[in-house]
């Protein structure tokens, strides 16, 4: 049948007995298989970057570089600033630290925040994505 129609005989799966085959253009079949695989890869993960209250400027730059790599691969980044003990009373200083981190990261890659900076029992969190 495939030769009569000038098409290819494509084996869809070999896991069943007898193997499943169909008549069609092999190039189109490969195109749809690749397109299906690309569609599956688009699922983005949420990567987490944890910052400490007393983190130095150089460490912020290192974390920003790591966040840039995550954002370039299409993942979302959750930024956590952990506050312990008396640090919980100084959450406005923590907001400044996260603002500093976002400024460094924005110089590397344009970003947008999903939602607002949330205050949680452990500290402050924010989810960002690439523009």
C-alpha cells in the first residue's frame, strides 16, 4: 500500500505484538515527533536561591549570576531571604537586601516579579521570571 501511494511505512511502536505501523511521509512524522519533544521541554521549574541576612555584596553577585543561568534556561526563580531570631524584627533591612539583589540581577538580564514580596514565618520570598 505504501509503495502504491509513494509514501513510507512508519513503525510507530514496537512494544506491542504485532508492531504498530502506519503509512505516511517519514519527514512529516519526524517533524511531529521533534515538535512534541520540544513542547514537553517547555515545562519550567522553579529554582530556589537562598540568601542570608548578612550576605556580602560579592556573594550577592555570585547568586545573581546563578539566577541568571536559571532564567536563561526558562525557569522561574524563587528568592528566599532567611530571617532568624532577632532578624525577623529587621525585615525592612531584608527588603533592602532583596532590592539590592534584584538590581544586580536586572543589570544582567531583564526580569519581572510575579506577585509581591511575601513575608513568611521563615523570612521573605519573591518569585521572578525573565521578561
